[in-house]
């Protein structure tokens, strides 16, 4: 695992976008694991600019999103389907629709939807690069503290801290969905390479715990110590005080 302090959000986002760009130029049939949230907005903006400047053929690129809120339709403005369309797929409208995968949060049978999504990721994968953010409590995807390392895609209950953190995207905290369909930790770990981004003082504690070298079920991101190819990109505010560790 490498933790790289890139100084500021802009440079870290551009660096991550370059890694996605390099991946699909090396392999036009790349499979990308995508994340959502505020951390990723600048990553996708830079990625789109690189694609446009180089007129890249993405018709054979396949994407798999980490999660989706339970109960939100694909057209709901705060759904992750809508987020991905807004920040990436409408900005560079050359991805093949059948190659874009996001869990269906308002499926009639959510357990069946979770099983379907897990089977699809396993069958069509492995993902070449999985992009991750990290929650203030150390969650990745919506795998909250205490999640089993063997967990697969499933319906999860969101913690109060996650609901509170996500309330900034909704008019009131009461409107924030209380559940999500999320890839599990074992699903995430099946990726060939993982890039995690963290920006701001609020993420420093989680990154410090991740840098400790101690795997802890109460900090789900620490499972990444078991993966052979992980990079963490941070800004100065999120960087742990001890940047000398590399495991």
C-alpha cells in the first residue's frame, strides 16, 4: 500500500484521472470500478477533459458502480445513476449503454438485485481499477464498521454518521435514504488495482487509521492491507502526520 500526498485536491484528482485515462488507452476493453460523492466530481471532470482532448474510443470500456441508494429511481436527482450520467456519461456520451452498470435501488426485489449485481461483477470482471472514496468512519462503498471481510453485494443499513454526512446533498436529513445496495468488501477486493482518494481535514482520522498498518473491522478500509496493489491519494489536509509508512 502506498499513501501519496499530492498536496491539494486539484492535483490529486488530476492524477487519479490520468490513471483512469492511461488504463483505457492501454486496454480499450478495460473494466473500471467507479465511485460517487463529492470526492469524485473533480476526478471525472479531469477524466472527461482528457477523453475529449484525445478523442478516445470508450465504446468497449465497461463500468461498474459501487452502490446505489435504496428507494431512489434512476432519474432521482440524488441517485447515483443520475450522478454518473451528470458527471461522466452525458459529458462524454460515447460509452456503450449496455456496458454501464449501477445497482438498481428501487428494484422490486432488492435481495435478488444484489445477487444479480454480484454475479455480474464476478462474471464480467475482474475490474482493472477500482476507484474508492472513504467515509469519516472508515467505510468504503457503504460497508460500514463491523462489515465482514467475506461480504458481497447486498442491502446495507447506513449508520447515523453516514446519513448525517450525506445529508448535505438533500434538503433535510430525513430525506436521506437509510439503506443502500452496495458491493461488499470481498467484491471490492476482487479488483486488480485499487485507488482510494481522500481530501480534507475530516478524512484525516480515517486515513491515519488506514496508515497505521493495523487491520481493524471497525475501520473497514483497513482490509485494503490484504490487497497487493493499492494506492491512496490524499491532499495535505487529509495526510497522516507520519507519511513514512509504506506496506
